[in-house]
């Protein structure tokens, strides 16, 4: 099985939540601002623990925050 490309709506959700800053979100979930930046850019896949913390902050399910990018898959 090839590697999955996992994207997210973290940046969008921050803005929908009173334009929450990366620093504010980082503080709420207990990570650095740089970690939030890396998650938003798709450069870091968060732990399951961190995914649940983000879900609690945004009052969303993990599946509403993270998704598998299938746009680059070619049909066989």
C-alpha cells in the first residue's frame, strides 16, 4: 500500500473560531506554534492524542478535521 497523503482543515477551522491564532491553538492543545504551522502545511502528522485534542477544541470529529487527499490518485 502506498503512503497516504493526509490533509486537514485546521487553518480554516481556526478562522471560523473567531480567527484564533496559531499561538492560541497551540496553547490550548499543549504544543508549540511551530507544530501548528507544520500541521497546517501538511509537513507533520499529529499523534492520535493531538488529533483528539484538536477535535475537542474545534468541537468536531477527527474526520471533520483530517482527510485523505485522493486528488493525486490515478485510476487503474
